[in-house]
């Protein structure tokens, strides 16, 4: 599940947290990419909606997540990949906190969302709304190797009403991939373009699979 998040110094995400989910959930997916492991062309669109209610035995909230990506081959060796993700949620009920239970909040930062940041480091506490965008130029250099130039932008906001695109954080970087049968082994070096006070300016990511 994709989960994404503003850092408040001194705040730490707890090791253990849980929520009770009870209610309907649905997902729609339209995937016409030519290859799910190594896409060169085509779009991927998905929409998730989740609802939980106290009268059904769970926490009371509604949560939606939209994701879209498109891949375009520029030439025989070069692919442009662009992705956007939007998460929106709110609680309801007089006795509810205005924030979702922590396991259900959106978080951002790390290998598959905003590179240059540690995992979930955009806001370790997570919140109710998330905006994320990614762009990557993938260049095949032969012998199962490829390189990449990328840029990621995004943020997590306390409430849906707090979304402000002027507060987006940004990173950029370069990467190297080695193609395998189960997806690329990926090394990315991401740099924060607008680091906040006290933050490191860059991070190296080593993982398997494309960022999106």
C-alpha cells in the first residue's frame, strides 16, 4: 500500500500503532502499460476508496487515494516516466480526532516516493492529505544497465483544507539500474532542493524495482 507525509523537530512516529477498520472499500485499476516490470509506453491509473465507521465497529473516517503514471518512449534507448499521487482523508463523528489513526495516515519520503529523504521523513507523524509528483528520464546504456535523471515533489498536509502547492518540497538526483528478471536493482542519489533547517541535504537509496 502506498503511504505518504512536514517534519516537526522532536516528534517521533511510534513503533506500535493500530486502527480498527470496518466498512466498505473499493479499488479501480486501468493498466495498459506494455510491461509492468519495465514499462516503455502506456498509462497506469488507479483509484482507492476506503470508509470505516464506528457503528460498524471501527474508527470513523473516509479515505481516498488516486494514482496515475504515464510512460513515453522518446527514442530506442530513452523513456520519460511521469507520475502523480493524491491522498485525501477526513474523520467524522463528534468523538473523533481530526486526524486519522496513525497507521491509516499518509506518509512520504524514501525509495518509492520522495528520494533524498529518509523513509516517512517528510512528516514522521503522518497526516490526512498528501500530494506527490515524480518525473524520471530513463536511459538504457546497454549490458542490462540503465541510468536515470529524476525529480520528485510533494508534501503531506495536516488536513485536506491545508493543501498549498506553494509548500511543496522538492528533490532531484541521478540513478543507476541493473535489469534482472524480477525488476531493476536500483541505486538513486537524491538531493533536497529546499532542505529545511537541520536536515541532511542528500541520501543514497538502494532497492529493487522502479520508484513508480
